[in-house]
């Protein structure tokens, strides 16, 4: 049974593919975001950083998405729907996939040891 401790969010993955090489796309980075707003902030930041590495002249396709198509992505995130953002620059194809998820709490049964009750009474001695 699902617990109230679950947190809704989004799992984001960046897939990159060199179109000149066989082998298909590979995941280059991924992260979890805890809200549509956080995801919407991370995607353009990551996309700008990646495309700037490909070429300091940011590709027109990236700017088009950032300023025109981004609203569709934002709407999908607010409806908790999966979405994809893709750009191709030269021979590199980059795809961000975003999926709504439930984050599970860490399953850590380890209890930290309790400090002795007198620990608050400890006064360090001055050094010579």
C-alpha cells in the first residue's frame, strides 16, 4: 500500500546521440525535480549549457523551443504528463525526457545512536 511519505515529482533524463556513429542514444545525465516549476527551470538551463558546449553560437532550434514551444512543455508538466524536448545540432541529437514519478523515502532502518544526556553539560577546558 502506498504511504503518505511518497513525494510527487518528475524524473528527467538527457539522452545524447552522435548521428555519425552507430549505437543509439545514451543517457548523459539525469535528475529528480520535485515540482513542475523546478523542472521547468532546470530544462532550459541544462539545454542552454549543453548546446553552448556544442557551439558557443546557440542553435536556432534551441532558442525556438525556449521562447516558443516551452509553453507546451510547461502545460504538460502542470498536468503531470510525460514530455520530451529534442534538438539536433550538427551531428548531435539531444533529447530530454520527463516523466512524472513518486519518489520513495529512503529505506534506512539504521538509527543514529543517542547521545548521553549529560552531553549538554560538557564545557571545553581552556588550552594553555
